[in-house]
């Protein structure tokens, strides 16, 4: 699989190298946290606010999971998934709202948000070799800085040297309620309790997987949005980034 971040011109291919050692002139902003915490919304906002590129790495896993579904592959067959990745092209093109996600040239931006694809991506992402391969691609995409990257392990594994690290969290009941009120595409008769249960199950998988488990980096700023409005979360995150930029000056 090769991945590209359209506007940045960065592109990675098979056999990607190690993380760049070139000093970045603009920061990498790493946003980690559990499913449903609002990472995508926050990343898109910070990218617009500071003029950076929004590279949503979770979309890479969802796009690959979608292709695995289309090819009727077993989500537990890591070797087959790796082979699939090597012959797949995923492009991430930053937009004003989130990313345009192209899978082998086809726009799948909406499809990869559906519940069945999201659930499949959670299963695909647990494989150690596949995660290591993905990490190399993600490092290439953000190597020059000036990017906002969100996922589960950006600040701990992909860019442990990120200049700004935010761990966005919220109680599963709050995350589930938000997701339920937003609607669950491609599903019918889904209850709020079922959404919360699925989030808790996903949290357990993400936090307990062998490779790159979900956790806050030691130097991350914990932003718990359980009792915060969206505007309060966005403002708090802006202040975190501004504090770094001011310190650099």
C-alpha cells in the first residue's frame, strides 16, 4: 500500500524507511484518545486554526478494513492483510472538514465512517506487524511537521518526539451518548446502550492489544471532555498549542 497526503506532497511506498531525523521547522500535533472522544473534530479544527495539514491516520486503517471486507478476508489473518496492504493505494487529501479518503482512486470518505467499517478497523488494527508497517507510513506523512495527526498511538509510537501531545478522553457513557445522538450510519434499531457497550468493548481491545496499546504519553496533556462543551474543548486545545508556539518564539 502507498499512502499520500495530497496537499503536502508527502508520499510513502512499500518498504518505507525510519522516521526522519531532519529538524522540523513546524510542530507535529499529536492527538490520541479512545473511540468517540472527538479526535477528528478537534484535529480538523486545530488544522484550520493554525494552518496545518490534518492527517487522520485512523482513516488508513478503516480504508484497509473496507478493502478487506470487499475481498472477504479474515480479519484475523494478518499475513493476508499485509499482502492486501502492499497492493492497495490509500490517499488522504486534507479538506476544510476532515479528510477526503481515496481507496485505489475511489472516494470512500463516507463509507469508512460507517459502523461496520469502524468495527472492522478495530479488529484489523490489533495485528503487530500490520501496525508496525502502518507506523512507518504515518511517520513519512508527518515527517516535515506542520501537521495535526490523530489516532490511538501518535504521541506514544508514531511520533514520540511530537512537539504537542494531547490525549482527548471522556467517559464511555458520554462518548456513547454523543455518538448515538449523531446517528449510527448503515445500522438500524441501534440503542444507546448498544453503542456504549460497543465503545467499552473497543476500549478494552485498544488498551489491551500487544502492539501500541492505547495510553496517554507521559508528556501528553490530558484533556477530559466529559463535562465540557465542544467550544470549551476547542478553546482548551488551542491554548495548549499556543503555549507551545509562544515558548518556541
